[in-house]
């Protein structure tokens, strides 16, 4: 998924996890983006995760956390806001 994101020159890589493996997967994804010199690709988390892990993910570099009850409109607004705040790359 990281290589595809780099090849397609995406602005945001969104990953939704329902398995509870978010504290394993997100550090790995962020590390792979660094290795590919693509840390400017923003990572967004979605799915089911405990509240205490939300802050830990933000500290790791996850730009936005959208939990299971987030509406589609809110998701779209969040993606647009993130790209606008970052500006051109």
C-alpha cells in the first residue's frame, strides 16, 4: 500500500482498521513512508480503536483519526481541510 501511494503521488493515505492492530500497523506504515522519502504523504486512521490510542497515534504522526461513527460528509471535509492546511507540496 505504501508503494502504491508513492507511485500514485497521493496526498493522503487512509487506512481503516477494525482488527485492533492499529498500534502495530501505523508505526510500520509511517516508517515505510520515511524509507521511501514520502513522509509528506499524510496518514489518516479510521476504524475502531480505544480513546487512549488516539493521542498515541497523533504523536506518531497520524494526521487525523476518524472513528467508526464518523459520517461520510465529515470524512470528506476532513480530507479537504488537511490538504488545504498543508498547501501545495
